[in-house]
């Protein structure tokens, strides 16, 4: 019997990404050189261990780390980093996980660092068989370390984690050093700061390749050689489903080459010009106050927040986000402050050519047309 005809699907809607690097909207757009490297790798065989080793060396040189490696994504890297701190290189312990019997399995972290990036970070910890231990501040975290053996301390640096940043990381590092356990630092969207993050003293630094580096989906792991090797060893255990693909490894290498050819100062200046341009397009919009804020973790770009007075603007922040999300093209905006009446715009993923259309769509959504 012949197969039924394939019905054409509806065309995918175009997206103007004014959120930043959100997973629900494809995170980032890779440069042509990265896409070509991925396409070339998909058409050949390779010794994956050799490709992983090459990527690890390139990552270590880029960030000034002892060692580096790639895993499937940063969420996977969190789980595998915790697993590495629990099981090390021991094949029996690696095979035992996520059964943590007899292993140090507590992971103290700040309660404010319990971010949700589409999955609660605490679940990524539990997937390794570990137990997250939320603490109010570094002092209570230190007390938690004194109560029972811990696998590691987990820190987060993200604009989604209130109060996070270098000072907080150093306070947590001091507690981890006192207790003799590793500090794992999840800094997924902070790849522009990779050398500084490694220099902070964190034992493992976890980044997302697919965010500002614009590689295919990949978790980038940097840090102490022994722990990086232990993390890689977990790919033969619970990390089997979290391993990197040959095309993601090739894409990471190409993205690192592209980054080396890019001027950070020129990139940052371009981001600031885009914010200035859009702010000028929205200036004087009835019921909208424009708030321009630098990235709190030193990314070198500003975000624009639209503070909506619903009584004057004719819609509230939630309604504006809905109108933008349901249009064509879809306009993705940062939702983190909708409850405060603010719609967030990060323009790092918006091309200059998209700015006029973005401004027009925002004005249309505000007016309800």
C-alpha cells in the first residue's frame, strides 16, 4: 500500500528576538562559518574523542583554564558537574549514580540562586542523585557545610539570580575552600566574561555555547583538570544521554575562531547603538516610561525596560507581551518583570535591519492595531 501523501505544514513564523538568548525562541543565530563547520562535520566520520580533546584544548586556551570539555548543554553540565564531585573517576561510583548511597550528596547553594531556566536548577542537581540545600546567605551556607559532608557548593551568576555576581561568588568560594569541597559556578550566559570567571577561583565554570558565542547547543566546561576529566567520565554513566554530538563540537571550535576575530569593544558599541536607536523610536509613547539599565553582570550592553502605565497606555505589560507573542512576526520580549508592569528588551540578537520593524511592531502592539 503506498504511503499517504505528506500534507504541507504551515510555514514557521518569523521571530524578532528582543529577549536576548531564550531557549523557547532558538537561543541565538549562528554565523555562516559556524553553520558551514556543522554541515561539513555532519557529512563525515570522526574519532569523537579526538574532536572532544581538540575542543577542550581550544576552550582552555580561550579562557585561561587548566582544562575544558563540551557536554550537551549547560543543564547537562550542572548535573554532570555535581556527579563528578560525587563519583570522581571511579567506574563503580559512576555506574552507581543516581543512587547516592555512601557518597557525599549534599549541594549547598543560596536560595536566591534557585533559578528556573525552563527547568528548576534544583532538579538538575537531583538528577545526579544529589540533594540541594538552599541557604539564606553565605554564613548559613557555611553552617550547612559543617553539618554533614557535601559534594560541592553551587553558585550562579545570572541576572535571573538576585544578588549574584563576583562578590557573592567569592563569598561562596571562601566557604567551599574552608570546607574542602569544590565550587561549581553556573554562569550560562556569561561567556564574554569567561577568563574572569575562571580566574575567580571556581573549580568548574559552566557556560552555554549557544548563547552569545552563537555555537550549536553545547555546555562549555572550564576548570581544574582533574574535575573536568571526572565530568567527562560521567558520559559513560548518567551522562550518556547528555553527551555532545560531533556537529556541536565542530560548531564550538568554529565559534571560538569567530570570537577570536571579533573585537569585544566593537561588539559592545554596536549593542549600545541599537538600544539608543530603539529608545529614540519609542520616545514619547503615551503611557510608557523607558528605563535603560546596564547588564548587572558586566556583559557590556544595556537592556531597555518599558514601564507600562496601563491606565494611560491602554494595555498592561502582560497584554503587550501577549500581543507581541501572537503576532507575525513574533516579537520575543523578556518576561521577568511583567508582574511589575515592565516589558524587557535585550537587543543583542536583533540585527540593525530589524530595528525599524521592531519599533513599528512595538508601537502597533501598544496601540492595539
